[in-house]
C-alpha cells in the first residue's frame, strides 16, 4: 500500500512542478486515451456483430444487380464506415492540442522566469530553475502524449480503412 501512495505522491509532485498547464494536459490526455480505448474495444467487441448484421441485411435481398441495389450496398458500407470512424476526428484534435498546450506551458514557465528576474535580478538561480523546469515539463508531456496518440490514431485509421475494404469485398453484387 505505501508503494501506491508513493506513486501518487510522485505524480502529484510532477504535476505541480509543471504548473497549471500540466493539469490541463493531463485532462486532455485522459480524454484522448478514453476515446482511443473505446475505439479499440469497439473493433474487438461491437464491430463483428455490426459487420454480420450488415452482411445479413445484404444477403436477405433478392435484388443485387440493379442500380438501386448498388445504392443500398453503398449505403450499408457507408453506415458501417461512419460507425467505425466515430470519434477519430476528436482523437486527432486532442493529439494536435497536446503539443500546443505544451507550448503554452513553456510560455507560462518562461514568464515565471522573467518575473523572478525582474523582482530579484539574475542572482536567484534557484527561483529561475523552477521556472525553467515549469517551462520544459509541459512541453515534454505534451509531446510524449501526442507521439503515443499518433501511433494509436494511425492504427485506428488503418483498421477503419482495412475493414471498410473488407466489407466492400464481402458485399458482392451480381
């Protein structure tokens, strides 16, 4: 139990050392990872049933040759594509937001450094180091979250593309 408490204490100290912007980056990161996990769980749990339902609806049709049938096929594929692609744009926005928030943390940390320099002069190295630390930690955190998020975002996008093409191949018209 003390190890978990020490972990949370270290996490709290890290968040405080990065300033207020780091707390905002944490909130964005939690939202981002919730959306990524939701999409990954969707493909594992919900997508197979959605695909099978779409296939059943297509196979239940007698007419698979007419122009109307082709439009129905396209509508089925689009419906599934929209379900698969849900939240992907929000994930991309949050990924883009992380480095920008890190940059905001850099600016606020440097403002803190300049305030210390204005009040105490250049002689107080300890106070200046605190501001530099407050400037660099949010930048690092924003970049780390964005890089990891980019990997999973690309993974989800590729899965959407692959499954869309696979579904189009399964819904044969003749």
